[in-house]
């Protein structure tokens, strides 16, 4: 999910800085994401009884802080975190301006970097800690800061660093180390910080190197199509699984209702 967080932070910051039609962008995003998401929730509510409050937490984007969730709605935590960022960051940029927003984002990143290990060590809440907005917001903010820097006077110098071979190698090694830590269940706070900081830079490196094989691969039609329908695919895969289970439950129930022969 960190990749999608980085893309979201970079994209919305770039659009805000370019002063394009952000209202239209939000409408297109809402029509792309919300219909399949809400359709999925309606199907889930009809086919499978949910826990109290679970449907509302997914529909109104606080699922990441809701403790009682079935598997059917667990993936809504990332959408909740994204929506929180989409509400917060445009207000910060518009109200504070670019420079002050840059400083505010830097301060927030530092605060999150200090807060995350303390929270993981001492706070024990009934939902996953790394799904909370306060624990993952820096994944968007690093990307937002990078988008601001790439529109400033240091763009050329920064791009030389981002597109250099040594930076790519070091970034890949650091990310692999962070993901290895995550799989081993250790140093999750440090690993999350490394991931949040380097993924936006790695993505910017690819975006600003259009001649690379990676860029050409990511621009292929199948991947572009998958990017446009990613939310629908996620909901669709779970919807298919739910439908199969529902049919199986009905078949089992019908079988249990059949009259059984008497045993003499």
C-alpha cells in the first residue's frame, strides 16, 4: 500500500501546484472509486451479516480505526487513510502557501518519526497500529515534499541525483532491507520510515526517466488499464469470493433441510 500512498501524495501535490482543475480531479476520482466500493459494500451487507458499525466505518472512511472487522472490509483501511490525506493536505497548501506547507509537512514527518516507535511500543489498540492515519501520513507527506522540490530552483540538481545509478542501487537495497525487517517482524518503525521516504523518490526517478525500460513497461496498455480499475479489481476479487461462499452456504443449508431416511 505504501506505493499507492506515494503515488497519491505526489499526484495531488503536483495538481495543486499546477493549479489545475482539482475539483474535476476529485469528481473523476470519486466516480472511479466510490461506485465499485459502495456497490461492494451493498452486496456484502446483503449476502453476509456484518458486525455492528462495520459497514458505516467502511462507507465513511474510518475503517482503519475500527476494531471489529471481517475480512470482507479489511482492505478499506487504506482507502480511509487516503481520504484523510485528501481532506487535510489541500487545506494546508491553500491556507499556508507552498513554503509554509513544506515546513509544516517536514515538521509533521519528524513528529511521526518520533511518535511511531513510541506508539508501537506502548500503545496497544484493538486494531493494527500501522493502519492508523497518524502512523502512515508521512508516506504521503514525503511524496508531497518531493513534488514541491521538483518544482523549485533545485529541480535539475535533484533530478540528477534521483536518476543516477548509485541512487537507484542504494534505494533498492534500503527498501529490500526495510521489507525484510517487516517480514521478520522487527524494526517496523524504522522500516516504515525508510519505505515512506524512499518510495516517492524511487517513483520520481522512474517518472523522470522516460527512456528507461521500467518506464516503458509501466506505460504499457495493460498496466495503465489496471491502474485505472485497481479499486474495482480489488472489490471485484472479494466480491467473487463472497459470492462463491454465499452460494456454497445456500447449497449447504438446502442440503441440511432435505428429509433424511429413517434408520431402522
